[in-house]
C-alpha cells in the first residue's frame, strides 16, 4: 500500500541519516595520525602567529608614531577600535557580547547540561565584560607610560594562567615531572612579567599582552613536546579532536594576527576588536557545546562509546 511504502521509505531514510551521522562523528573524532598531524599544525600556526606579532610589536614600540608593521591607530589605543558606522563604542559592544556568553554558560550550568567548569567560563566572560565596560567609560590612552605596582601584580596573576595550565597538561600527559613542570611554569612566568615590565610598560597594552602570553605559553610547549607519530602522542592530540574545534582555533589565530596588523586597512571597518572577542567566544562555545563528549579515544583505531 502507499502508506506502507511511505513508512518503509521514512524508516530507510532515517536509518541512512543515522549511519551518515555516525560516520561523520567517527571521521571527525577518530584517533588517527592524520588528525594528530593536523592538530600539531594548528598549534604551530598559532605559535608562529603570536611570536611574529610579539616581535613586530616590540619593534614598533620603539617608534610608535611611525610603525613599520602594526597599524598606527592600534598602537595609539591598544585596540582596534571599530568605525563609528559599525560600533559607536567598541568596548561597550564587546562587553555586551561577553556578558551574553557569561549568562549562556550560567544558564547551561543551572540546567545541568554542562559540568561545573561552565561556571569558570562564565566568570572569565563576566570579567572580560567588566574590563571592556571600564574601558568604555574612559579614554583608552593614558599619560603615564609606566604600569603601576598594583597593576603589575594583578597582571602577573592573570599571566600565570598560561604557564600553570601548560605545566598541568605536561604533568598529566607524563611529559614532565611535577618538579620540572613547576620550574618551567615559574621561569616562564618570570620571563613574561619581565618582558612587559621592561619593554612594553604601558597599561593600555595589557589585554593584548595577556592574550599573546597565554596563547604562546600554552601552545609552544605542547607543540615542542607532544608530537604526532607515537601512539601516546596521537592519543593525546586526538582525544578531543574535532573539525569544528580546528576551525575555531584557526579563526582565533587569524583574529589575533589581523587586528594589530590590518586595523587601519580593513579590520576597523568590519568591527575592530569585536571580531577578536567574537572569535574567542566562538572558540570556547564550540569546544564546550559542539565537540562530542561521549567518545573516549585510546590509541589508533580504538574507540569506545560510553
């Protein structure tokens, strides 16, 4: 009968869709040397990008009125402020975006859809929103070029996030002992604080330096110590591998590079610093909500569904 044929077609179509969805999930998350290599390349791209940015930035700080690499307006404000036609107040727009993301993670935690780590992400976004709100209430430029002692202590506490997170990862992945990891984190933090205190100095560059330092201290050790050939390294790199995560990582790297280098060229005409904040928000949301959590990767070709 016609109803029977329709029912058979629907069930067959549903079955094919289910198989396609399972194939796509396994393809995007399965532990393979190819995916491990892609993960390593993404780390390398991010590392190279921030190193190039940091070197170019330090060079241009010597002649901020005639920069050789970075946009002049970026050096003037410490951010790429959007054209008034897009956002009249870039910092206020960024604070609204960050506050929305913070409430999104609070809502997810309350509903029990995400683990308690959602509260940590919410705190990060609310703190970021507060920072942009404060900047929107006053000028981005400051006459005093030296960072104050209390600001330096606060900055050091924030900069510690990168080295200690990286050290924790290296210990868990058995790439370093606890002692070596603690020494690594302490020395790295000391170097990061010294670079800012003696070479950068101006408080208006604090947020950019935080983003750069956390990124490089997290990516560089992972790139150097976690390869893509051994079974252990392949398992480490692909345990959370997903193409959406790869795309969001590349988006962040692109935003980090484009804002200071191409602010005056075109970035300010499409939103300025808001693009960078949007990239960070998308990256966190993708890795938290979209990357499958029900697949545990062990070694090559071994996948267990919980």
